[in-house]
């Protein structure tokens, strides 16, 4: 069976409940759904963040996410559906940034695939965040902890 | 070939894409970075630390030593910070 | 800061979006929300499942979940909010059974706490499932894979 | 003390709770299982494999060797299958 994969990059907000319903509707083989929602924080260390602006590489971003969705399905054949929505544009604290939804019969595959996809999105998908804090606007630097999180999947 | 720039690479260069025709001696991604860096102050600033620059050819991640022959679209950008 | 913990055992369905909103509303310190939803499957191996009936030990179920929510917060101090909702009564394929929501500034703590809580709920929380399949009604047997999933947390 | 039964333990015994007064020699959870098993066919069936039965005293999981002295509520049930 082909695993349904939904990938969208959009300015608009997403509705988690609607995305889960779209993924599970009419299916009785799904026993577990894991969602990861990334939100814009207003606090970064001791600083206040006023807004984030997300830029992406149109075309490449969708293709790279699709490639890694395919890889997740290859690694965890028990995964039965995937949805990835990434927002771009200007976002303020509390706004949704990214949604990863994974479904499987039992929970292990759904959890593992969701973590894998998030680790990948953080480090390899062509998106860049610009942050407004303390009256200045600056590009967010990549975190070494995200590279470390990604590295654990190459041992498999 | 078309060259695209993102995030602070784009800001420093001042354009988001352009058509360039490097000479045949410019064979790899690293060569192209060196050639572009000589085009002006914005380029020099964008590529001042070539080691941090990431590149893609025709929408796939590549390394500095990857040949650019046959490339239609080459993109340069900082480490990604999505998710 | 005290971490807000919501625990409910109920017959009624739950609304994931409303639970996430209740958890994150007015907060700007949350950068990651992980949800796990367990659903009633209609397929179990080659068999068709018509319904599940969930029984629990009132009082003990709430207390045990609270104990493990406290334990999750102790293990992952970066967790900033937890919600656990478990349904009881008769459920049909496609119905929600259980919801675990975890929030943190960065994703690792939210993922780990959600997995820990689910592994715990599967094996130690006093709930029992009765399954209607092939015209018969029978109690679901505990899975050794769930005991194995729980065991990995005792190495920490 | 109050004794509560859940799932198929409850079904085999036929009641969901009852008040019992075991003699002083019944000191542990395992002793109580043995004493209850002798109360009738339903009890004997419920406790035919004592090794699979789980127990709680005053709403906390306990082992077969745990003393029951002072317990207000003892519960017996099969391995849990929630989540």
C-alpha cells in the first residue's frame, strides 16, 4: 500500500485537529498518531523575541522534505501516513511554525518517524529564521545540538 | 547558469538570483565561490568564510568539491535553521 | 515554576486542538508541543475488531497517572506542561482512546516525556481493554513488547 | 478490609467489591489470594494462576509478598492494557 504523504509550505496557520482528521478519516488501521508542533517562543535565554521571519528555498524545500518523508517510510515500514506543514513569513510568539504528523498501527514507529523528521527539518531543510529581539533583527544561528540530534540517525 | 542566494548571503550580495557565466577554469562549487567573491564588496562579505556556506545544485545539497558542470541552478545559503 | 499538569479520565471524546490551546494559551516559553493520540483500530492482525470497552480503577488510575506525570517532570526538567486524557467505556474503530500532550522550550524533552508517559500508561496504569471481535468479546492480553518498551526507562 | 476486583478477575468472581475479614494468619497479598481462592468456584477460577494476578493496596501497586496489615482497600486485577 502506498503511504499517503502530505507536504505543504504556506504562510497561513494550520489546524492540527483538521490535519489529523484528514489523515485518519475512513481508516481503521491507525492506532497511533504523533504530532509535533513547533511554536514561536517569545523568550530566548534572557532576551525577549518580538517576531520571527521565515524564508525558504521554494521548490528545493518541498523536494527535500519529500525525500526525507520517503526515507522515514523506508526506515519505519509500520508508518501508515505522514503530514508535514511548514510555515514561512513573519510569525509572532505563540504562533505555530511547523507541524509533523505521523501515524502507525503501534506507537513506536510513529514516535521514531516524527523525531527523525523533526531532526532533519531543523538541520537540512532549506529554511532560515530571522529573529527580532532587543530592537534588532538578526539571522538565527544553527545549533550544534541540532546537528548532534541528527547524527544519532546515521548509526541505524 | 542561474545562481540563487538565501538569508544573509542574499542580503550581503543584494540580489536574490542572477545569471552568471564563469570561465571554464571554475570547475567546482568551491571555485565558483572564489570567483563570485571577487565580483564586489557584497560578494566578498557574503563569502568571507567559505567554510560556513552551504550549497545546492539543482535543488540537492552538494559539497564544496562537487563539480558544477551541467548545473542549471546553483544556490548558496547559510546553515539552515528551519523547523 | 510549577509545571501545570492536567489529568482526566472520561467517557467523552477529547478535542486535541482545544487541549493544545488550553495548554499553550498565554505562554511564550513553549517552543515544542508533542501529542500522542491512541485510536481504536478496526484491524488486529487478520481479524476485524468491532469495538473496545475500557474499564479502569477509579481513584487509583488518576493517582498513578499523577505519580508518573511527576516522575516525567523530575526526569525532564525542561518539560513545561503536561496533559493526559484517557477515555473509558465503549469505543468503536476510529475513536480516540488516549491523549498525551507534552510541552517544552525545545523538542527533545517533549518527545522523551511523551514516550515515557505512553510506555507507562500501556503497562502500569490500571486500565483494561475488552475487545469485540469475530462475534466474541474477550479481554485483551498484555503485550511483552509493552513491557520491553517500559524497561528502557529504568536504565536512565 | 475492602477487596476490589477488575476486568476478568471481577467477571469470574461475580462481584466488583466486597468486605472480607481474613484470619490473622493471612499476612501477605499472596496469603490473601490463597484464602480468597478457597471461597468458591468463581474465586478459584479467578486465582487459578496467582502469578498473573496484579495487586494494589490502598491504590498503590504491590508485590505478592507485601504484608496486608493496615490495608483499607486491596485490589486484584489482570495485567493492565490501557493506553
